[in-house]
């Protein structure tokens, strides 16, 4: 409706100004209005159709399509960028820009079509300006047309601003996005999608634009070449027939018995004047014969008998009767026939495009039937040069506007049916992959996909529907997987706690040791990461595995006898050696568990902690005497947590150390018994450590 309305407004305004010879156009009001409220493609469509319909009363309107199309594009971009709302200077710049464009191009087009300005008022103004300033007349014409366009485009700009001002925002929104085949996107969404497009070396839009450009130019070039070639062929045949008929018609009025008298006495010969007058009448009846003459063929040259005066000033002067004319090179193949007085085919000499001449010869016979002379009729073919040049210029003038229409149409169709939907899907897919680990984000991604609402009714929509189904199925599968993963994790945690309780219940002196050490391990690991220690190692999964495995660090004690495990006094050396074997037993137990479970899992860290949590930083620990960072990080963390809990917890053979004393012992062990970084992390997180200690002391 907007397009039809814009065309009607344009055509009516153009008809009124053309009918009353008003020196303004007003044929862009509808174009600019539609481009402002609907976008580039509808505006360009209005511009092209307006010039086509205006051809009904102004045949030259076709040539101005390009100017109208460019004004539509500039207007659409001006409104799309909301420049009219930023500052009045943007509006003035826009007004001056389209006026300058219309004035300069309009002047050029008018001079090509008319050789001067279209309006008499503009011509007078340009002449006065050129005289008063000494400027070139063409430059003065451009300035005069620019001034005319200032008035014309000023009125159009004012109308456009009024339309955009009075139309409600929601109506403008509907008009601008009415052609979209999906839910309209915000400016931010479009910018994000454009950033997605920049990942590829070439975009679909660019490839389509290149294809359309090459195709349209190729088709136009081929059609122009065919048209020119066909016209030249037809024109040459028509002119050939005209020359032949003129030559033979003239030969019938020439008295062959008087040719020698015409040659000897010229205009004073009897019947010469009447014959020349009849030849002029025949030439005037022909639309294309330029020269008409009678020649007598001699052995060494030809001689003028009658040569009509040229039609145009500047053409070669006529030969006088008896003048010698040397044979031209083109006559050589026909000399034998000419000397024999026979008929010959028309001769065409082609000395460059502007020098084409086609000559038809007709024999003049005397009363005895002997050829005594020839009538020559020349057709100048240089007209083809001007025709081809003007034809190409006019084709380019008309083609330029339609080319932009085809290009913008292709870009618009590609955009709404392919680029926008596909880009939206690619942008969504990136977010879907990023958020695939979180169920809530995954569900939100599915909602966003459904909100795109693609309805292109083609393969793109089929792809969209398939992606919607895939996304829903994926989200449901991930939900099920997370449910089973949570159940499995809870089962694993239950098994760990059960195994740890089995060990702890046999040791009457380690109350809540498993829970406290697990809490300390978590605190130390988080503090290490916070302080920037072992950042590459301390991934979220690794930290989760370590915390989950912490309760199993003493699982090997299940193989230690109750006598040794619960002995109230100090262990003998032999008993101590047996106690130390709980690390190797723990390692063996965990390795057997690992062997029964395929793939990567947290039990590997449980094995490390069970086997090496009694190793020392200085290499004096057991069971293998490892030192430094050779000791697994999880075991180094557990060593700090295990010793601290042992110091701060009461045993049958000792009371609990005060916190200050325990911390002193821990600091003294930094760099010898413990990893210095683990001690630093432990001390930095002392407030959290105290909370855990207090919690279990009050139980």
C-alpha cells in the first residue's frame, strides 16, 4: 500500500509540474517518503515504477531513473541511522547532498538528451550567471540546476520529515520490518549478527551481489551488442536498397545519346538543366542518398558528367562536367565489368566507422543499348557512429537505474530469505554451544530459538524447524543426563562416605576426621587458585575430584589390625612400620577400584591421596620418599589438612594442641614437611579454617 501510494503521489506531482511547465519536479516526494518509512527496496521500487509510469506523458523520464534510485538509497540510509533525530545539521547535510546530486547528474543527463537545459528558465539563469561571472556555461547550468533542486528537494525533505514525525512509532516499526521473514531484531542483535558474518571470508550477500552485478552487466552488454548489430545490418540493407533503386531510377531519365554533349558542353548542353533538376527531385525523394552523380568511365580514369550539389554545408563540392576523377582502390575488383559496361554490385568502402560509404551504380545506355555512363548513388554510413554512441549512452542511463533496482532487490530478497535467518541461526548456535553445560541456559537458548520465528516457506524454514526439534530434544537429553549424573554422583558420594565410615568406625580416636580433612582440602585448594598457585592444574574438575576423594585418604587403614589402630600408647617401631603400610594398602585398594571403572574418574586422585599423603616436601616421608613437586598436588594438599586436624584434635595419647601452637608447628614445617605454597594458601584462608574447627569442636 505504501509503494502504490508513493507511486501515485509521484506521478500526480510530476504530471502537474510537467503539464504547467513548472521548473521543479516534485517527482521524488513519494520515493523519499516510502524509503523513509519502509526502507531501501520499497523506495527504489517506487523510484523505478514512477519513472516508468511518467513515460506516459514524458518520454524522457526513463533516463532519470538512476537519480531517483540514488535519492531513495540515501534517504533510507539517512533514516535507518536515525540521523534526522540526532541534529538539525544532519538534516541540512542530507538536503544539500541530494540537491547537489540531483543538480549535477540532472544537468549531465539533460545535456546528453537535449544538448542544453530542459527548462527555459534554467537556460536564462545559466546564461546570465555565465555572463556576469565569466564562468563556463555548463558550470553555470549546474549551479542553476542545483538551485532549482534546492527548492525541489527542500519541499520533498519537509514532507518526509512531517511523515516520519506524525506517524506513530509502532506504525513506523511495522512498515520498516513488514518484509522480514522472521521476528525483527534490535540494533544490538544486528551488530552481533554482523560480527558473526565477519568470521567468514566472503558473505552470501556479497556473493549474490557479485553474481547479480556480473549477470546484469553481461546480459545488458550482450543485448546491446545484438541490438546494435541487428540495427546496423538492417540499416545497411535498407540503405543499400535505397541507393540501388535511386541509381536505377536516375538511369532511366538520363538520355544516353546526350552524355557526350553533357560532358563536352556542360550546363549549356541541351537538356542538361532539365536532367539535373529531375535528378535533384529523385535524390530529395530518397531519405538517405547523400550524393547523386553521372560518370563516364575512361581507360585511365572516370569523368564527371553531372554531379549534384551537396546537401549539407561542409560536404565535398560538386565536380564540374568533364572533371577527371581517379579510380579509388575499391574499384579495382570491378574494373573489367566497368570497362565492359556491365552491371556491378554496390561497392562499400569502410575507412573507419565515420568513413563508411555505400555506392550503387546503374548503367546508362544509349539508343543502341551500349553502356555510355554510370549513375552513382552514395549513401553516407557515418550516421551509424552517432547512433551507436547515443544508443550506448541512453542504454547506460536507463540501465543504471534498473541495475540498482535489480541489485537492491536481490540484496533485499537474499537478506530477508537467507542472510538474516541463517545469521540468526548461526548466532543462536554459538550461544547454544556455549551454554550447553548449564541446563537453565540451555532452556533459555531453546526459547530464544523459538522466538526467531522464521517463516520463509522454503528450505531455510525447514532447517529452522529441524533445529528447533533438535534443540528441544538436546535440552531434554541433557536434562536426563544431568539427572542420571546427579544420581550417579550421589551414589558415588554415598559409597565414598560409607567406605570412609568403615575405616573411621574402626579407629576410635579419629572423630569426624574424614569430614574435617575434606573441608580443609577444599579450603586449601580454593585458596591456592585464588593466590594464583598451580592455576593450570587447579581446574574446576580437578578441584571437584580432589574434594570428592579426600574422605578416602585413609582407606588403607582397613587392613591395619584394631590392636595397632586403637593402641592407646605410643607405637613400637615394628608397629609403626605396620601402620605406615596403610598408604600402600590404600593405593592398592584404589587401583583395584580404578581397574573396574573405565575412563577418567576421580578415583585416580583418591589413589594419589591415599598413597602419598604422608610424603614430605624434603623427601623424608613414606612410602616412596618422594620430594617436592614430584609428590602429587592432591597428596600435598591432604598432607597439610591431615596434620592440622591431627594437631587440633584430641587423641588417647595426647590432648588437642591450642590453635596457635598448631599453626606454629605448621609454619615450621613449611619447606620441609609441607609444600610452602600449600602452607601459604592454608594460612591465607585461616578464617574459613577456624569456622570448620569451631563447628566440629561444638559438636
